[in-house]
C-alpha cells in the first residue's frame, strides 16, 4: 500500500504555502510554475521569518498574502544563544512556540478563505518542530544544496552532507560536483525521503575551495539544480505522481518513494537523466 503526497482535486489547483527567509528564488520558481499551470498550482500564502527581505516584495508584486515575522527579535540569535545550555534550551522552546503561533495564523486564514493549504514549500533558515510540523505531516518539502544520498563512511545509515553550508562541506571534501536534493520534511535534520535531485553542477572554482568560491558555486547551483528540482517536485506532487510506501523502507528508515507508480531508488528521480527543457 502507498499514500499519495497529494491527491488532485477536480477544478482546484494545489494550494501552496511558501516559507521564505531571503532572496525569494525558490518562491519565484513556484510562482512561475503557478503562472504556467494555474489550474494545477496556486501560491496562496508566503510566510517569512524576517522583515524587509526580497521574498516579501516578490509575493506582494503578485498579490500573494504575506505573514512576515521577526524571528530573531522574538527568539534571539542562535549563534549567541547556543553558548549556554540555558539560553539554547530557551531558544529551542521559543522556536517551537513561534511556529505554533504561525500555525494558528494559517488556520485562521484557512477558515476565513474556506480553503485548506495542501503543501508547504520551505525556502527557510529555520528548523520546524511542534504543531506546525504535525499539522502538515507528509506535506512539507524542502531543498537541500547537497547530495543526500552520500552517507558517512563510518555510519552508512547517516547522511553526510547535512546542516548548514553543505556546498562548502562537499567541496572541501574533494567533491568535484554538487546537486540539490528535494525531500519530504520529517522530524529531525535533513532526514526525510528524497523525491528528486537536480542536475549535477560541476565546480570550476579555485582549489582548495573557499567560503567565497563555494558561495559563488552555490549561486550557480540554485539556477541549474535547485530551482529545476523544486519545480519538478511541486509539479509532480500537484499531479498526484508522487506517493510513499506504507511498508517498504530503506536502511536508514526512510520510506520508499514512487513516481507515476514506479519505485524509485533512494535518491528519487534523477533529473540529470531527464530533459527539463
């Protein structure tokens, strides 16, 4: 038995919330898809954890409602809070409370508009736990700028390139190319089922890679791997093409994913082997 991530509704596009923290590139990718396929996808809300970011301006230019919050003003800055156990615990508790309150606002909008949100797309700098994660369980996807099929040499059931700065981590580990993985968000850190992976992007910068050269490479990766992977995933979910097994699992516990009733390998659909033009 399998469960579809989303089942298309006749006459209604899939209603998407995008969580954004910065420039809005991924947001724009989903908006572009909604313009191209208006009967398939709709961006119904943008949520941000920062004020005055480009993503807010992009949303407003398309008349998309925005809920903008100042996370750091409410919860503090992690780099400072992690210095003591007490501050770190308070920060984590505040982060959960913050997102629980975001969910309350989302539910109010669902009642007001008499329509539910079907999928959450993260382009977001925060880990999500608590009620928000539970409410959208199995319906949140995220982008990670690394190949999530690479495992730790000493622990073959744990992903290697997780967390912040995965591009720099991979390049300084002598990887010659990188790609973006689009995955289902589960409770934890970058550990959900991989739906698809964008095309490979070869590194042409200086060796050894530096923070600056890795950042420049990541900007290229956003265009060539990140946005194509996200667009493919959202379109596939909206069409009802992606489903997740209820009984089959990989060695690390991730469930087996299917696309158009075809069982996928651990890394999902490999977009390096698909013509995206």
